[in-house]
C-alpha cells in the first residue's frame, strides 16, 4: 500500500470549522513552493550565463 492508497482508504477529513485554516495553509505552502521553484529556475539561468 502506498501513500495514495492509504489516503483513499482512510482519508483526511478536517472538521468544517477547520476548513478555512486548512485552505490558508495550503495556499501559503503552494506559494512558498512556487517561489522556491522560481529561485531554482533563476539559478539555472544564471549558471547557463556563466558558461
């Protein structure tokens, strides 16, 4: 059983009053990951220019 199978079987269902907090956390984490990917892309571009 992998993680996806486990989640399909057991799920993670926050209570209704926590949904706004969960959404906010997901939005913030997604933004951090996008920014980090952008930094990596910039670094790759800079290294190409160094050659």
